[in-house]
C-alpha cells in the first residue's frame, strides 16, 4: 500500500491474484546447559504465488528466504533481546527485496502475459 499498490476488493477475470505467505523460524544450536554464548539461526521464508481469477497458477510458486545467525550471551533472554528484533527487521527488509525481485523478474512478466 505504501508503494501505491491498489488492492481490488473483487478482482475481475483479467486481474492476477498475487499471494505472499511467510514463515518465521529460529533454532538454537547450542547446548541448553552451556555457559558459553548461544548461537541462534533466524530464518524468514516467503512463498509467492500468482494465480488467475479461477485460482489456476500462472507460474510455479516461488520460494525466497533469508537467514541470519546471532550470538547471545548465556544470560541473555532470546525473546527480550534487542539484537533479535533488529536482526528480524533486517531479515524482513531483505526478504521484501527478494519478493519484489520475484515480482519484477522476466519470467513473472511472461506468466502475466498469459492472462
């Protein structure tokens, strides 16, 4: 919406339907009882699909993801550490760019010509 994209309340038969679903995960690869810094892997994954009005895919779903590893001190609480939120924001920004790259790719324009 910030870019001026118009969302149609009811698309007509020539309007492609773009769907983006995302998933956030994190894993801790350090032993729970460790007194050393803990390393977390944070990942955002998005799947971009473009279908026609009849929900027929115009192109195969495109998956993009971004991962980062962060290191936290043993006494740091993952859920309330500012470093985690900063890293998540950076990941989301990069993921947004990757989604836009999918939407502006030549194969996307080729698929949209099918309508």
